[in-house]
């Protein structure tokens, strides 16, 4: 398949032959491309786009017309706590609830709120005040559970907290899908994919959108849905690239036995020519995606090992992140790699930490989850700031919904659980043009209903896009005859009170 001199067979035959060859050889496409790039790297040759006409001049360019306005943030790191962290136990301080311990939440407060199947059969809805201690911290005087979040308590002046996020969905799958794609209906692009599509990346050697899925000790089997980082109807090269937590971050980095570097280079050139012929005939944009992905795999063969080599980090930096920073696959390790990725020009990084679905034994499980995430989260903000990167890096923190004030199951002063609560929950922004030290919105005395400044999840997404220089109303993609957008079809607004 070398340089394919005198090609006379049809494109269909070429495509069929290529697929048969790959199936019979048992070699993944990603592995082939990675190995071929190793050949060029081993010869000490630079990648010359002129020598490879299929290769774009920029691997991830922005689309025409973007950004719409001067961006405050160049990149976004999105920390998603899958399962729904309890706003009552972390951010939404309600000291008066201790007077209601084990009393039913008033019917006037609960209203016609939908219930999940897990509490709809309960005879009572007893109020469970938080057992943890809150403190006012920072110059802003923000109330925070400093017992569970002692490190985050030290950076509250960098945080723009929203206490009144609300969503449509009451169960995990649709709520996560809604949060990340702007719709409960699967098949839409995720936020990271929209950002990759619109703004591209400053890196030619790493993907524009990278995902980590670290395993916690609590509920590690909780499901994560790939649609949370999928490109949906956008070209598939804008899907998030998940870096593995154990073994090689990307599979097939090494050539298999018996395949030389020269063999790999020849295969990649042949595949490039075949794919170019296919595109000329079929005009399928996914063929261009395939070409781009091969070349990205080529570049990642050298860029990924360099990314994951922490030997250049100072002892002080590693100590700031905590003991798990060198434990591959941990939340802490993922956050340090997130900083290194945006430092190298990656546009969007998503960290999905699961296990926050605490229907029972919440005090113990929430404490363990915070212990796993608090120090590293605060360290990320401090690390970005001391490197002069916080002003241009937006950090997002939150889950898909909140938790109920009433207990699910057994209630004592030390043990309680909480069900799903979509009517109000807390999320925060830091850096990237967000106004540190502000708190937006208020809830009632039971953290059950919004009484001031409601913020829909798509308002929040519109605000993220705005900080990245994107007008959410003008940022669309034609699909099935409609101008689709991340912020959905309902009127949404940028929360300007959160902007510095």
C-alpha cells in the first residue's frame, strides 16, 4: 500500500480493501497512526504540512467569526461532581433548620414538587439539618462548611457562587445530559464539544477537549454517560478524548512486535491517500475527521508522555495538591494534569468525579468525597493564580442537581440521607473573568425553593460561553433543519452579576 503508484481501482474497492486489511491485521487505527508518527519522530523529522496535503495547517482552528467578543477566558476546566453534592451541607447555610429537626417539612414549602420513586412512598418527610459546622470565611464573609471544605474555605474570595441553579430533570441520566448539553434528549453536543468546535485549540499536539473520569473510593461503580463529553451532531473530532487513569494514558502508544517505524510511516501515508480519495468522491466530513484524528494520534505519541511526566513540577507544587498527586487515575492527579493541559493550549478539560449520590449515610460519605476533592480543587485555583493563568482560565464546579432538606430513610442527628432536588442547588465559577467573592441568588429557609434570582442551567451555560468570548444566541449549528445551540431554544441570559 506504499505510495500507491498508478492507482486504477475504485474508491469503493480501496475502502473495502482497507477495512479488510485492518480487520485481518487486528491492529487499531489509533495504534497505526501513533506508530507511524513514532517513525517520523525516530528519524528526527519535523511534521511538514506541505508534505502531507491532507493535514490542516492548524489541527484545531476556530471557526470563522469566533470569538464574537473579547474573551475573558482562553480555556475552561470543568469539575463535575456526578450524583449531586448536597448544597445544604456545603454552601447553603440554614442554621434555623436545627429547630425543625425530625419535624415534617411544611406542605406549603414542599408544594407540588415531583418526588423520585425512592421517597414517594415515605409516610413522613422529616427535616434533616446539616450536622456540620459552617463558618464565615474570606474578605467576602461567605458562609461555607469549613469542616468539610477547609481548603476551599481559603479561596472563597476567588469564587463566584450561584445558590439558585435549577434544572428540569429529577433523575441522574437526564439531569447530567441536560447540564452538559442543554437538553434532556440524548444526541446533542456537550459543552466541551461546543467549545472545541467554536474556538478550536492553541495546541497542535493535543486534543482541544480532554476528559478525566477518576475513580473515588465511594460508589466507584456509579454510571457516567459518554454523552456528557460526546460531540453529538457536531463532527466527531470534537468529542472529548478520555485519558485513562491506569496504564498508558492512550492505548497503542508503542509499535507491536514485528512492525517497524518505516512500516508505520508507509501505512499512514497510504491511509491518508485513500481517505483523501474517499473524501473527493463522497464529500463526507467524517473522512476529514478521520484524517485529522490520525495526525493527532501521531502528535500525541510524543506530547502525551511529556504531559504526564511530572518531574518538572516543584516539590512545593506537588505538596500543595496533596498525597494523591502522583497516584495515576486519582482526582488529584487529574487536576494537576488539567492545569498542564491548559498550559499547553488545550481549550476544554472536564473532570467527572462520581459517587455524590448520597441517599443514605450522607455524613460519612460526603466527608469522604470532600476529603478526596477539597485540597486538590483549592490547589488548582492557587496554582493557576501563582502562574498568572487564573485570569484566563475559567474553573467551573458543580453537580447535576442538589439534595432534599428532608431525610430519606433513617434519621438521627448523626445519620441521614437526602434525595434528588432539582429546584435549587449551588455551582461556582472562578477565574476567567468571573467576579470572585460574590454570591448570587437566595433560597427559602429550607433550601427548598428559590426566593431571589433563579438561574436556569442554560443561563449558567450561556455565562460560561460569554466568558469564553461566545454569544450563545449567535453560536449555532444547523441540524435537522434547525439552528441548534447549547443554551437551548428557550430565552436564556448571561448572568452579568457574576462577571468581574
